[in-house]
C-alpha cells in the first residue's frame, strides 16, 4: 500500500503558540489529502479536505482561521494549529487519497499527538 | 454520506474466525465499502475494499450481498495482535470523504 508519513509524531506546546504538522505521501502523489482529529476513546472526525494548489475545504464547525491548511505540492500538506489552547489537544491524523484503476482508497499517516499546556 | 452501523464490540479467542457485519441501508450506487483497522495511538490501516459480491486479500475477506445494504468483514484465525478497532466506511468514488462511525472494538483473548 501507499505510505503516508507525519511529522512530528508528538508535540507539546504552550498555550497561545502555533504548531505545524506535516503530512507527506512518500511513494506517490496525492492531489487530495484529508485532516482528521481524534479525541480519546472517540472516532475520527474529518476536519478538512486539502487540495493541491487550491484552498482547503473545511467541515462544518471547524474554524479555518485556527486550523490553517496548505497543500503546496503533490506530496505535502501542512496543518497549522494557530494560537493553540488546551482544548486543541488531540490526535491529528492525515490521509492521502489514492486513485487506481480498480480502487480508490485513503491511506492514513501514523498521527500526531498534540498536547497544549 | 451513507451512515453505517456496526456492533460496538466483539470478543474472540486466538485461532477463531471473526465476522463483523456492518449495515449501510442508504448506500448509494457509486459508493464503495472500505474497512480499516486502528490500533491505539496509530492512524487507521486499510484492510479491504469492495463494491459487490466477495473480495479476498491476504488479510481478510469482505462479503457483500446483492442488495449491498450490509457487508461482513471476515478475519480468519485471529491472533492477539488483531485486537483493534475496526471501522466500516462507505464513500463515493468522486467525492471520497469518509465518515467514521464508532467502529467495532475487537478483543482477542488467548
């Protein structure tokens, strides 16, 4: 399967600072990537769809000015949590859309654990 | 997006076959059915995907009846390392947004 990486794998920051999380497709190009958030013992919640070369599409209730998404190349999407607060502490997971002849799938990164103090 | 319903949890023992059934009554014509596995503090891992009938790979089998209103993921001879949350998702090919439900927590015991 396709490999998706995330960096960093975990980060601790002070309240009010900004944190950038990178999502890379390692062996394929991804025109579309997705960002999810997962709180403890809960399921994944889609935050936004990241399209290469265009603005991201945010799900209802997700603040686009707080969660900045940049998809500047076919292998890299970044999520910046601006002015992070403790309630932003969560597990952030990206995925990349892979389209093949007989299959369309999303492959997920390993996730980034964010802890805001 | 078609909503899915699956059991909250299932218990099994090593070596047994585990079958998880997912209901998706409102599945659309263009929707594919995809199953993912997730371990704690890891991203979901793709298991299998299908549109109709039966699909089999080295990890699992996916059975889809003709009406496509449900699907069953079959894990043969599970081991302790198969303890995880399994998600059934239904998505449309051209707008492939996935909506994760609660998933099924499968616990495999020795």
